[in-house]
C-alpha cells in the first residue's frame, strides 16, 4: 500500500470520527424518557475518546504528508432512544472493522507505530461496541 492510499483511508476514518462526535453529542441532547440522564451521560462519555481518535488520525495524516479532511460522513438521525443506541452500535461495529483492516494495512506499509495506535483504537471501539450491546440486550422494545 502506498502512502497516498493510506492517507486517503485515514481521512475516511477521520470523517467517521467527526461523525461519531456529532452523533454522540446530538444523541445526548435528544434522548428522552425515564432513562434520559443515564443515556445522556453514556453518550457524552464517549465524546472524549472519539475526539482523541480524530486528533490522532489528523496528526498522522499530516505526518504522512497529507491534509486532514474537514468533513464528516452523514450522521443517522433515528427517532427514539433504542434506535439511537442501535445506530451507535452499528457505527462502533463499523469502526472495529475499519480499524482492524487499517492496522493490517499499516503493518503491510511497515508503519509499526501506526499499527499499534490503530490496534489501541480497535480496543477502544470494541469496548464502546460491547457496552452499547449490553445496554440494548435488556432494552424494552
């Protein structure tokens, strides 16, 4: 994999991290009902991790000679707490998949530091995915 292709893929990941921040902030504001305080805190607690991921990616893109994107991918706007949690779960599953692949690509490119960083991000996103899945497991329909 050449450097230009890696920069492009990292910029796609960066656009997803921007979207994750928007998603969590928006959902924290939109949750309602008896679980609102807990869900709002849950969503807001994810914002620092996603922001840190975005900063890490932007810094690496610049270090590789690229320019970080300033655009987020579209953020789903589901109605209802359960639908918001399901959208978050899907986004976290996608992040785990993308970062697992990206770590493999970084290894192929010989960038061990990036590989390890991406593997750490896989761990973070896996934790987010698993916690969201646990919440949904007992969520009333």
